[in-house]
C-alpha cells in the first residue's frame, strides 16, 4: 500500500476543491471556476498549479484583500475588444464569462482582445489558450505577477514570473500548446522544493546578497532569474507592458507593493488574444493547416517532444486511473475544511 500518497478520482479532486473553497467563503460561481482549473492542473500533473493552489487561494482570502463573490463586469469598448473587470475577485470567472465574447469577436474581426482587469491571478494559462483553440482559433495569453524576478544583468526583483501561453488548433487532436513562466521556473515550483526540503538547481535564483543559491528558501527570499538571460528578460518586460499599462492595469512591482508583505496571490490584469485562421489565412485554411502540420511533424518526426506532450499523456492516465496526491499536501488541503 502507498502510504505517502492518496488516490483520488478526477471528480473527487474537483469536489474536494469546490468544498474547500466554498467552506472558506468563496461564492459557488467562483469556487466552481477555480476548482475546475485546479482539477485540470492536478489531472495534467502540473503540481505547481494543481491542488497546492488551494492553500494559496485560502491564505489570500484570509488577508481580506480578495472579493470572494464579486461578479465580473463586461464592457465592449470596440467590436474587437472585450474588457472584463474582475472587481478584485479571482480571474477565472472573468475569463469564463469573457471567453464567448472573445471568440465571437475574433470570428467577426479576425483578431480580438480580451483584457481582464483588477483580478487576483494564480492559475496556469494553458487551460485558457486550449479553450480558445477548441474554437478553431489561435490563442495567446500573458500576465504579470508579483515582482520576484531580477532582470538579466541585475540583482533586484522587477518582473513577475510572467507566464506566456500559446495554442494553435490542430485537426483531429490536441492543439499545439506551450505555457511557461518567463522566469527559469514558476515560483510555485520553488515553493514545492522548499516544502519538501529539496535543493533547487543552480541558475534558478540568487540570494538576498545577489549570490547564486541552491537553497529554495534563500532563492524565494532573494530574486528569481529569467530564462534565456536577456531574451527572457526582454520577453518578461513585454508581458509587463502589454498585460499591465497597455490595458490600464498594474505591473508586478505595483502588485507587490499592494500586497505589502501579506504573501497573497498577485493582483493585476491579463491580456488574452484570439486570432482566426479562416479570416487571416487568405481563404486557404486547408493548405495552411497542412503546412502547419508538416512543420509540427518535422519537430516530432525527429524525436523532439512538443510542449504539452507530457501533460496530455498525464491527462490520459489520470482520466483512466485517477490521480495520486502526496499525503502532506492532501493533509494540508483537508485541514482547510475543518473549523
Ligand atoms: P515548465 O518549465 O515546466 O514548462 C513550460 C512549458 O514547456 C510547458 O508547455 C511544457 O510542456 C514545456 N516543456 C517542458 N519541458 C519540455 C521539453 N523538454 N521539450 C518540450 N517542451 C517542454 O513550466 P514553468 O515552471 O515555466 O510554468 C509552469 C506553469 O506555471 C505554467 O502553466 C504557467 O502558466 C504557470 N504560471 C502561472 C503564473 C501566474 O501568475 N498565473 C506565473 C508563472 C507560472 P509539458 O507541460 O508537457 O511538460
Ligand atoms: O508559480 O510563479 C508562480 C505563480 C505566480 C502566481 C501564480 N503562480
């Protein structure tokens, strides 16, 4: 018997998440939207953004900063733009309600933008770009977070871990999807290392004094590093600008200042873009789709793996067999539903 892990079905993960969230004060609508994404993360073996996030959501709710029930306010500034004000609630209900408008606008205009404002944001972005690709559209999503990451050549945090995600629809199967932090790894990954007492690889973070460290706690206390040196640094800057000031929202520095040491989920905006190959592809959808497939096959045909392949395999296993959750995490989550 595996005593270090607990076996749960996907439905049980969802029910556990929903119950913990409502028990702690989230409205049913927010709890459902958050639980859906957390369940997808655990199902796809994205440990940094699965059940672990329940601990962070509930801790953040207890700071009193989050609105646990506010309904998203939707406006339509132009035919190609939908703006959703989350009103200081978590982002996922705002995305859920904005998505149909984004899809409809992209299919009418060729390109459309969903700007989510004023949202607490904890989640992986691949569920969102995958949902866009399910409509036959290409999707991009990006957000700031808290200023935890030093620019290349510097030692003081400026950027968030700033995730960047892309999906491309493929005929008859999963879309092509990538979704990564522009830091070396998501902060959640370093937090998981700290929780389990594991060292982090060199290159992920520096300590308070700017020295390379393999100590997860020292790295969290110092600064994380961007991936790809100055290239990741520039990408991260772009994300700060596009998902921050461009859409009238905060940078990671502003989010961190607002948090003021509370240790809660970042508060900022999210930029989501959808593009329609039927409108932009000069009426050659089938030809364009086959050149896209030829390019993707040239990657996987030589044994290189496509991003999300690991995740899709994990999804198939979880759907068949359920999920194993570490006992320590399970116990911490269960403790959230007891008075
Ligand atoms: P990883 O470095 O683990 O992976 C990022 C991407 O690269 C995934 O699409 C992954 O696919 C792919 N990948 C990994 N290894 C390979 C490989 N050898 N060959 C090809 N592709 C590969 O993720 P991060 O730590 O950077 O980010 C994890 C998650 O954290 C993301 O989902 C992100 O959205 C989330 N996040 C959210 C933030 C927020 O503010 N909301 C902030 C930062 C991160 P696969 O999944 O199949 O391994
Ligand atoms: O893991 O970097 C992270 C993160 C930040 C906000 C949500 N996840």
